[in-house]
């Protein structure tokens, strides 16, 4: 009886070493990989935002806003701006819809890993001093989505910006199911 208890303890100890320990290590590895993925997403969002903001102030001051355009990170982690020439002549709402549909087509082809759509709109907050708001909608293939709203006003040829607000938003670009048929 004593020998069987000893053997049972040894088996449980071996079980803990062979089964539980790797699971614990995998969980710790999972936490580390989650941190790495979150850092990668953050880095991509920052790079897309910086690319979109380049020279944006000048265009906002000259025209009082910007027509919708996108900055994307492809699956190779390259960041590039996407503008649709015809969008310049379209009403802003239609240009935004055309841009979103174009991005969805690129996502279906497996070419895009993250998107940032930039456009200006009337400020919905009537209590604010700012007339307009710069909207940056960011989405990632791994799930995170957010919209950054930056209120601004143009006076005497200069743009003054208010405090930005970041809000969650529903997926618009990566909410589609990508299948092999649609990618062809």
C-alpha cells in the first residue's frame, strides 16, 4: 500500500512536470506573444498615422478640410498612402464610401494588414468651439479598431487643434470573410 502511494505521488509529480509545466510555460509564452502582437499593432497604427499627418495641416488650411484618403500597412509591413483621384470631384460621403469599398477589395486579395482612413467632417459636438473634426479610423486584421477625432478650427489662415478623443468603432474594412474565391 505504501509503495502504491509513493508510486502515485511519483506519477503525479511526473504528470505535473510533463503536462502542467509546459502548459504554464505556453501560457507565459502566450502572454509574451500577446504583448508582441499588441506592440506590432501599436507600431503599425503609429506609422500609418504619421504618414497620413505629413503635410495634412497645409491641406486642411488651404481647403478647410481634406477629401478621404487612406494609409495602409500591407502584409509585408510597408506603409503607403492611397488616394483615389476621382474622389476629389465626389461629394465627401460618396468619396468615403468608394475608398472603403476599394480597401475592402484589397483586403479580400490578402494585400492589406491594417488601414487608417483620414477625412474631415462637421463637428457633431455643437458645444465645442471647433467647427470641424479630423477623423482617423484605424483597423487591424488582428481585430483592434478605433477612431481618433481631432477637433479643429481655421482662423486667419492657421489651423488650431483641440484635444483629441479616441473611441472604439465597429469594423468597416475587416468585417468581411476572406475566402479563396473572392480573393481571385
